């Protein structure tokens, strides 16, 4: 029994030491594989399948280009919104994409590279009970997904003037909205726009709630070599027009009438 306890303690210490070591740029190259995190399919509306069955995904296209330019194979890791920081911290991924909004709280946990997209919060509500201005959120019941910037924003700005419902994931949030458990839902504006297009009784009247944030890739704290490479890579992809082209060929195909590339892509 004593041996088992000692062995278990040793195993836990060893596991924590291994988990503490992020793979640097050289180690990733030597392994021949880079692990990049993206949002799991259930929580990502930043991709879609067209009528021909072709998948269009901004993050998957970007991840594939990062791996190509680094000269390694790509391993995609699907992550829920709540698990994005832990996935980086525990080395489940080398780089996190996953529609990762850069915030001060998250900057304490991970190192963000240069941003590639601008994003704001949007509001979805029923057309027959439209939430058209920020003031309309007062005294309403508003849904948001736990672990997202939308939930943090609502807790900070509307805690005492609205009822906030936080769900575990996007499917539960949209289900709650469809069943009238809330008057509206706050989420990233592109997601709000995408979902409202597919549910004609709803509208995303507000697409600029609060300040404009940025979406950026993230690496583990202190992984300097990977961060330097990633900054140079994002900068080069912006200058070459790759980010613009990728947006137009993915999200732009879905929202060509509603948004302009300049409103989202950072060049």
C-alpha cells in the first residue's frame, strides 16, 4: 500500500512536470506534427457546408496554412469554448485558434500572437419582440455561453439590470432561445448573423454591442520561439492577402450581402 501511494505521488509529479513543458518551435519541427486547436463543431458557426457538400472553415484553412509554412503535418484538436485556455496550458495544443478573443484576463493565462480578425458582440432576438438597441437589454432575460466574452460582458455590464442565463455550450444556448427561455442571446456578431440567417423568425439587429475586440492565435506562456514565428507568419499572411482571400472564400461566401471584409480582417 505504501509503495502504491509513493508510486502514485511520483506519477502525479512526473505528469505535472511533463505538462509544464510546452513544445518549442524546434521540437515541433522535429516531431513533424503541429497540434492546432479549433472550436468543436457543436460550438462553431464560423464554418459551413454549402449545397455541394463542401466545408468552408476560416480556422481550418488558416491552420492548414500554418502547418504548410512550418513544413509539418497538421493535427486538428476540437475544443469547447470553456476548454481553450486549459488546452494550451496542458499542452493538448501547440497553437489555439478557435475564435479566441484576446482579453486582459486571458492574457494572464496565455501568450497571444498578432490578431487576424476584429470581432464585436451581437444580439439575437425574435423579430416580433426585437432587441434593437443596447438599452433594450434592460430588464430582459439574456442567454450567453459560459466561458465566452459574451458571458463576461454581460456579467460586467448588465449584472444588476438584466437576468443572465449561462449555458454550457452553444447547442443548449440556441435551444433555450428557441424555446423562449430568454428574450435574446448575446454572442459574437458573426455567429449571431449566421444563426439568424438560418432561423427566419429571429434577427441579429445589433452587431456592434460594446467595444471592438480582436481574435488572435495563442500559445503557452513563455513559448517564445513559437510566438516569434507565429507573429512573423500572421504578419506575412496579412501582407500577402491570404487572410482576406480566406475570409472571402469562407465566411464571405455566407455573408456576402451583410458584411465587408474590412470590417473583420486585420491587414
